[in-house]
C-alpha cells in the first residue's frame, strides 16, 4: 500500500472481500431469476411502471389507468421511482436479445440486485476507512448485507434496497470527505448518494437531513480547516447544485404535472377518490388513529404486534408476510445482535481511545431515530404496516457498532505455552452470521420458489 493510499485511508479489497461481494451478487441474482412475483410485496405495481416506461419510452404522469395498482386506485408514478426507471432500462436492453419472460423479469429486478451488491461494496470500503482489521470490515459488510431481509430485498424490484444503497454511499463519502477535508471528488460522490436517496424512499430523508448536519459539524470541529465559513458555503453550494441537477428534475416535474404537489402525497389521495366511483378502489387504509386508538394503546395493540412484527420482519419475513423463520432462528439473530452490541459498548467504554467516531455515531443514531419515528407515524396515522423493510437502514447502525466494537479485540493464540498470534473474534462472528443466513435461506427462503 502506497503512502498516498495510507494518507487517504484507501486500501485494496482482499480476496475474501471480493468473494463476499460475489456471494452477495450471486444470491441476489439467483432470487431475481427464480422468485415468482406473487411472493414479492408491492412488486406487481412497480413492474407495471417499469413495463410502461419500457414500452412507451417516456415517463408517466401518474394518472394512466394502465399503471394503477390493482384495488388501490393510484400508481407508484406519483412518488419517486428511480428503481422502476433503472429496471425499465435493463428490461429494454435485455429485450434486444430475448423475449424470455423470466429474463425480462430478472432484468427489471437488476436495480435491486445491484443495490444490495453496491451496498456490500460501500460497506467494505467504509470499513476500510473506519476499522483497523480487514476481518472487521468483512464483518461489517456481512452483518448488513447478509441479514435475510436485506438479501430478500435484493431479489425483487423495490425502493427499499435502493434506499439502503443510497445510505451506505452517503456514509462512505461523508467519512471520506471529512478525512480528506472535503475535496470536490468526495462532494460529488456525496451528492450522488443524496440524489439516489431523494429518488428512492421518503423513509430515509432523515438520513439526508443528518448528512447535512454531519458535513457542517465536521468542518466546524476540524481544527485544520481555517476558512470554515468559506468551505461550508462553497462545498454546500456544490453539493446542493449537484443534487438539484441529479434529483431536482423529478420534483420540479411533479410540481408542474401534479399542480404543485411536489412529493405526490396529496395526488395519491386525489387519485383514489377519482377512481373510487369507477370501481378501481377495493381496499382502504387501516388507520388506527382515526379509530380512536391512543399512541400507548397502539403500542399494545394485539400484544404489541407492531413492535413484534417490525422486529421480526427486520430480520426476515418473506413473501407477503407469510414465510417466517423458525422461532429459534429469530432468537439466534436477536442474541447475536444484542450480545454483539452490548460487547461493543462495553469495549468502547473500557477503551481510552475508542475507534468509534462520536460525530458519525451520533449522526447514525439520530438518523435511525427519525426513520423509526416516520415508520411509527405512518403505521399509526396513515396505514398500518408493521414491516421491517421500512427501517432496513437500521442494519447499517447495528453493523457499524458491532464491527467497530470488536475491531480492537484480539484473542491470543498459544502453542506450547508461547503466544504465536492473535485471533480476531470478528472472524468467528462473520462465520456464525453467514451460517445463520444459510439456515434462513435454505430452510425458509427457498419455500417461495417451490
């Protein structure tokens, strides 16, 4: 490794890291090729959008009957749908060579396949910046991407996988930018990550807000930067300008097409009311707040169902919330996450110079708090959806805390009474985590195919 690479915190990926990326891509691609659409939540509505874009060669306005979600009276074209645009591009490219339905369906899912694979790459790169041991970076990426629910999201068309990729990309360029005192390259990468996030899912907008906080705070706290206001202004304008260029077009288009409804939320309600008399609406939102249930009673609803199902489906519930892992597997995942986090926190307290970056950790914790709050309010005040995929970015916080905490722990290896080396517990935990995923995949996830 050259002096320049050491200064910038860049290191080449190891063979094991490349192997993890290939393994991640292979599982996601296999799912994209084999999963039937009736096992993939909300995919049917998103595929309508991809198919329409591919056939028409342009973007819809959201009011086309051909792309209405069956029974709901609105389409996904009213909200950000970058995943559908990318899926349409892959489908159009594959259609030049084959008309195989399975190949075209897999092409439409490639955005999710590449999103989870890309998340794996950025986690490894981020681990290379933050962690001393390669094994810790490998653990970080494994904890995030080989969580069964994350891997499932990488197998079919959805916005959740794209949002996870966006957050991992943002985190990488936030850390790289801070380390290198915000060069243009890092700002461009950060703007790209933010733009992808803006065009993926509203649930991660808290991450974008806290990203701005991190950037400003990192400059203000850096004693090596003298013209702080000037740097914040110049780099802030650069990032904001690029975000407007990369993502602003969608919201401007919504403003003009949807009569000022930039985010498409009110248009979704208006669409339902417009198509209801025509028989396109058969389902209504389940709003517990309108039923007179208090927030406390909501948390207790059906034996704390919202908390329990959100936690279970964060680990992994597949199909339309019908394929559950064995109870002992949920307990195993819970034990690993709880014990790993506890051990990491204990180690962080004991270490005088903890590897954890306080500002980064604060940013991640508050971002997750906002994400959880949005998910809670959505389920309570709009539509009851206790699904862990809406808070899947929590996997990044778990992965970071556990990998960071175990990074400085090494167990001595002795032979004939002499210490001959050290064994990092992160290696053992990586193996355990991958074995748990194998159990989940071959024991439960494969049921969706046969």
